[in-house]
């Protein structure tokens, strides 16, 4: 099984500029994370963009959707910022059929060392292999269907909408 990974940025890939005290993007940490995790899966990764999800536009979401549609793989993982991950999942969920797509991210940048990103990446790679076709969000060892999930901004966790 070949898994396609689309990188879009988000906290997952942010770096910290100590002189300016600001977060920024340089390049994805995905390959380093897969190597560190000793991942043995067949993966084809492509960076679509490196942006904060709060800056993501409808045009960006359409680009993600088009790449998912064109992908020959039916198992796709997308790294994404958590602030608007639900919105992107909704666009994909309403438009795609016959593929398993999992979106994941992190609350803390990977480069900080205390990130949840490595765990979220590993969990998401497992979920994308076993879940039926559909669009899901995976965070903190849990997965949620695109149509019944939200980010609780008070707790910083994703939760099922009851």
C-alpha cells in the first residue's frame, strides 16, 4: 500500500526565531519525523504549501481538494494547522468519495521537542491504513469523522460534536 502525504504547513512545521521571538516556516519536518520514527511504510510525500492554517483561503482548500482528487493513491494523509483543519476536512468530505483521507497536525511545533506531532503523525498513519473510505481528523490518538468534529479552543483538544 502506498500512502500519499500532502504537507500544508501548520504548527507541525513551524520553527522558532530566537532573535525575533517569532514562529516561521523553513521546510517540512515530515521526512525527519518519519526517519526518527523508523517508519517502514511506503510513502510519497508532496509539499503543497507551508502556511499557518489561519491564513488558509478557499483557493488553498481548493488546491488541496484538487490534489486529493488527482492522487492515484486511495490512502491520503494531510498535515495541516489545527485552527482551520475542520473547515478543510469539511470541503474534502463534501467532495470526495472512495478515498480514505486523514488530516492531522500538532498543538506544539515539532522542533520544540515536546511536540505532540510525532505521536499524531504515527497515529494518523495507522488510521489511514485501516479506516474505511471517508475524511477524518486524527489528533491525540483519536479519530473523528469530518462531519461531527470541532476544535475546543478552551481545552485545545478535538472533540466529537454531540
